[in-house]
C-alpha cells in the first residue's frame, strides 16, 4: 500500500544543478539536503480531500480524507522548494513531544563591577 503521495517543485534558478540529476537511485529530497543549503523552512499541517491525482496514486476515491503536510524552504529571500504530501487519514500521524523551555542564566557585568 502506498504511504503517501508527494508533489515537489524545485526552483531551477535557485538550484540549477538539479536539472541534470538522475533520481532513479536517490530521491530528490535526499539530494537537496546534501547539495543545497537553506536558511529557512516552513511546515503547514492540515487536512484535505484527495484530488484526482492523489486519489489515483493512493488507491482511494477522490475526496477521501488525507492529512496534508506542505513544506517550503528558502535561502535568504529566494524560494528553493515546495513539497506537498498527502497521507491517508488513519494511516499516518504526527506526534510532537515538548518540555518546558529552560532559561540559562548568564553572568552579567555592570559598569561599576568592571571598573
């Protein structure tokens, strides 16, 4: 069974070397991580009905509920990638575990102490 349907767009002006890469042995995401530095990323998590293309790839009827993850990356102000992934509802989950943020005390100096 398919795990996900992924659509990926890469900016050729930002990553011109990608146009000559053979992805039959390594996926584009792995290649990008090793060859293209990025400075900022954004994740958007939501839910949507599968469009016709995603539904065909996932083996479900159009409109079937999916968890969606959209990721964008930038280097400076230039967009590098946009990735949209659709996961069948009930087949995938995202889990995050958090703890309280701890403040690290740093020594402070004052003008009086420095003199």
